[in-house]
C-alpha cells in the first residue's frame, strides 16, 4: 500500500515562499505521475503541478512561473517550491501519486492535472497566505 505524507505547510505573508514536501513509501518503484493539488472549502480539488517519471512537468496557469515541482527519486520525495505567494493560494495542499501509464474515463484520457488521474493521496497540509 502506498502512503504519502505531506509537510511544509504554514502561514506566510503575500509575496513570501514555502516549500512543501511529500514523502512516499510502500512501493519499491517510482510512480508514473506525481502531483500537487489544492482545495478550498466548498470547491473541487484543483490540479496545481504534476511531474511524470521522465521529468516532464505540467503547471496550472494560476501558478506557472511561481511554483516549481521536483522529485528526488532516491529519497522518494516530491517537492513543491512556492514563490511569490498570493492570498488566493490559500488552500489545503495534497500530494498525489499514480502508477498507471494512462487513465481514461470513458473515451477520454485524464490529463496530468486531473484529480481522477491519481489513485493515491496524502492527508494534506494547510497553506495560508495573508495580505
């Protein structure tokens, strides 16, 4: 069973930085995709950044240029460096992992930033950005 444990969340002022970490355990081989999602109360889970096993990355338009996703395969750890934080970045941040080459819903392939792409999730870490 895969376990994902996030850390690094906290409170920061607008313009500040935080680095989130996600430690993975339970499998001996690397996931095909890992990602970061965020969620605020009353809204769905939003894909923020994803990284494929070969290092290919995807970012949502709202964080492109400010956030950087990276992974350390030797440590089985995923990171999200968040710079120039804004109050609208306030959310619970979740780490996710998936080991499948492709995930389809009906005839549609789920993209890297789609929550349905992932079948393993962490418990989340809160990020609060004050103005």
